[in-house]
């Protein structure tokens, strides 16, 4: 569906996107994760033919983003929700959708049907004639997604759709995206919310100017899987501290009453450590092994590529 | 380039304008001033004691006529400010640019949405001006001064040329400013060349006859063409999204 091949974008001397290559399949929800300034918006703008690429290429449904005639064809089959929703505040919800339906050459009956379908689904039908300026941020975000979907595009680009929303509004927007996922829409989702990416996306790409990593959420966790042993004590005394330090454990970290280190041999070597602590007079309350989260992966990968 | 697509963009703007009270006032007030005030002044002049001699009436009417061109350059500025800078403030240009419209269709749509209401307002003002001054001056002149060739040149060449110039100037200014007010303020710079023409006319350095009006109109049209190339170069998706800060 989307094939990206060594795509780069420079703004003067600044390289915003550095030679990324990846493919996104039809019906896939792809999460593009990265810190501020990673180049997520720039990538989406290039794919939506809003800005030119510097080098490399990308194709959407076989159309080249750099080609002038293809650009128009691409814009017919995509829907974009930019990072700032970009609705016309003075127009009603209905008119906002109606305009884009017309731009996309929908017939009169199609327009009526689809606008009503979306407004009813979003619970905005009663407010269809109200100026969008009076809507809450969550309502605007949902309406912006409906606007981008009005012509039933093959690919939907969402640039941080839940940023700046309160948790409840973010949830309604997320649920809307999950609905679309059930309908097998191809979705390209920019976000810096890991939890969101993990819950919604089939695959995740981590971007930090370069494409740092790509895979399913589980792939990514496995790739840098480090399990941690966490030992919680009644109190970490000096003698306990000395005894664990003597063991030269990998990535040892002592915080309050908790000792953490990278698990050795899947935890089968935990008992000598516990024994050493007990021997030093420590009272052990809890011993557990925890897996790495996507957050660990993200921080590690982004940190390594800083 | 499809005209129907450009028209969609313009029609959407017209809907937005309905909610822009300030802009609507501007659209009404200026034409009203330049159409009613000349009749009132003339009415005073021909009825005072001693009255203005008949020979003194035509130069006054010609001088007033040039205000129709000045008005045509002024009125669309406010609209161009709203239609482009307003959209920039709302950030609603990006989805528009991501839709299946060409740069040319969007620019043409924006141009129509500023030119059309301005011309309608100014033509209405022009008609009121002609009818009003004719009614006041007929008893002295014994003929209707308007319509005549000079006003025809003004109406059909000068006014559209001035309106288009103003809108193109508005597009260029919009690419550099971020609020509607500064867009309009900048546009007020356009007042000066017309002021100079007016003063030249008043000081008899030029006569504001049909030929001069035609020359002024041609100059305006040339400026239109130059500004057209500048504005189309500036009004490109890439420019708008990366440089129109
Ligand atoms: N028009 C521009 N001119 C110059 N530099 C730009 C321009 N647009 C973006 N950049 C730079 O390119 C880099 C990538 O920006 P981009 O907006 O794509 O990041 P992002 O991943 O979307 O960040 P965020 O999470 O903050 O939205 C940044 O360093 C930014 O400053
Ligand atoms: Mg961004």
C-alpha cells in the first residue's frame, strides 16, 4: 500500500528525515513513534504530497509522491488529519464535511448519506448546524477524522490525534480509531504515546530522523528484551548493600528499599543472591522478575540514536 | 484546472463571510460613503447661493469618479485578509492542500472569493453614485452626465483591475503576516499611488478624462500581471506549509 524507499527530507542544512525505508500493508494500522522533532510530521507531509522530498522515493497505491500527475491521484485516495485539526471554525459541522465531500466529487445522495452516517456515529448529528468553533477539542478531533474519511480513502494519515486531549476525549478518539481498524482501514498513525501505539497498532516504527526500528509491538519488546529482577526488602542496610555490591550484578540499582538488576539466566540464579542478602541480615519481602515494556525499548532505542 | 473546483473554494468562503460581521460592515460602508457623499456635496453646491455654475459640475464628478477605483482597491483588502490569513490562523489550509485540488484551483477560488463580493459592492456603490449625482446635477446641466465613456472605462477596466491588484497584493502580504489586522494595514499602502493620481488631477497636472483613465487602467492591468506571477509563485503547497509562518 505504502512503499517508502530511502526517503529523505532536508530543510537547508537540517536533515529532518534521513533515508527511511519501509512498507505498510493494506489494512494495517501502522504507528510512527518518535520524540519531538523526530520527523514524523515531515514524513507524513511528504507522503501526502504537501511538501517535496529531497531524495529517495515513496509510492502510495503505486503512485509516486514526487510525480506531479500522481500527486493529485494520491490526494484523491488519502485522508489526512493534520496535527492541528484544521477545521473551519465558522462553519457548521455539516458544512465542514459537505465541503470536503464536494471537493472529492461525491454525488448529492452519497454526500447526504455519508455525512449523516458519520455525524450520527460521532454523536454530533444534533449539533450538525452548530459552528465548529463552539465544539470541545475531542469533538473537533473526531470531526476532523470524519472529514478525512468522508470520501472513503484507501489510507488515513493521523498526526498525533490524541495529543492535547484529556484522557476521556483521548479514549473516544482511540475507540474511533479501533473501530476503523475493525473495518480494515489502512492507517498511518503518528504518535508519541507509547501506550496508544501498543494498544492500537499492528506494527510500530520508531523514528528519530532515521528509522531506528520497526516491527510488531511484541517484536520490538523481544528485540531488546531485558528482564529485571526486583527485590523488595524491609530495609536496605549497609551490610546488605555491601553484600550485593560484591556480587557484581549487571545494571545494579538501589532505590529506597528496592534492589533491581538485570535478571541472570532467566532468574534461575536468583536464589544465591537472595541467600546472600538474607545472610547479611536483610529481611526480604518480595522477589519478582519483570519483563521490559515498550517504553523501555523506546527509551533505549531513541537514547542510543541521540 | 477546473473552474468548478475553484468555485467550491470560493463558495465555502462566502459561507464563512456570513459570520464575519466586521468584514461585512467594511463591504457595505465604503461603497455607501463613496456613493452617497458625492451626491450630498453636489446637492449642497448646486443649491447654495450663489450656486455652482453648470460648467463647474463635470470636473467635480470626474474627480469623484476616481474614488470608485480607489474604493475597488480598498474593499477587497479586508476580504483577502480574512480569506487567506484567517485560514492561516485556523490552520485549515493544510487539509485543503491535502485534498484533490490543484494550487491554481485554490488560488483562483481565493481570488474569486475576494474579488466577487468587492466588485458587487463597488458596482452597487457606482450605480448609486451615478443615479444620485445625475439626479442632483440634471436641473443645472439639463442632461444626464452619467453614463459616459470615462465612467465606462472606470467601471469595466479600472475597477476590476484595481480589485484584482488588491487581492493579489493581499495574497502576497498574507504569506508574510500572521493576523488579519496587519494584512489589512499593509494593504493600506496601496492608497498612496491613488492619492497621488487624485492630487495630480486636482492640481491639473493631469486631466482625469477618458484617455487618462484608460492609461491608468492599463498600468493597473500590467501590475496585475506582474503580481499574478509573484502570487502564484508564493501560493504553492510547499511554500505555504514551510515558509508561511
Ligand atoms: N518548514 C521547516 N523548515 C525548517 N525546518 C523544519 C521545517 N519543518 C520541520 N522542520 C524541522 O524538521 C525536524 C522534524 O520536524 P517534524 O515536525 O517532522 O517533527 P515531529 O516528529 O512531527 O515532531 P513533533 O512530535 O514535535 O510533532 C525538526 O527539527 C523541525 O525543526
Ligand atoms: Mg509533528
